[in-house]
C-alpha cells in the first residue's frame, strides 16, 4: 500500500470567506474521486486544523500500489480538480509519498 500526503497553504490574498469556500471545494472535489478510479483505497481531506497548524488543507490518501498512485495523478478527473479547484488558490504545496510494508 502507498500513502500520498499533500499539504497546501492558501494564498494570503483570499478573504476568510473565500478561504473557507475554497477549502470546502477542495475537500468535496478530492473526496469525490475515491470511487471513480481503480486502486484508490482512501481519500480524506482535512480543512479544520488546530491553531498551531501552518498549512490550510491536508490530503491524506491511500492507494493499492505505486502504479495506482501514478494513475490517480494522471487521471483527467484528478487533473481537473488540481487545475480548477487547487492550483489557482494555493501558494505552497508539500507532498510526501511512501510505501507501507
């Protein structure tokens, strides 16, 4: 199994209201992909971090194997979410992928 963790920081110029809307759209859009692609085990998005958090959105996802993760990354529906719901609104992205033995 492979874990795919991504952290995003929203752009500073977003108002609180815009930021909340963007976080909800990111969460809803990414979590909706779970049953649409082969090899996806779990997709969870957290948007309500504690006060000490330094990022705004966390994607925590699991895949059957590295090939399933690659298929997810290049799937047109995932690309559409990334291009339309995520990239226009984030200033920073941190990703960590690892295999669970």
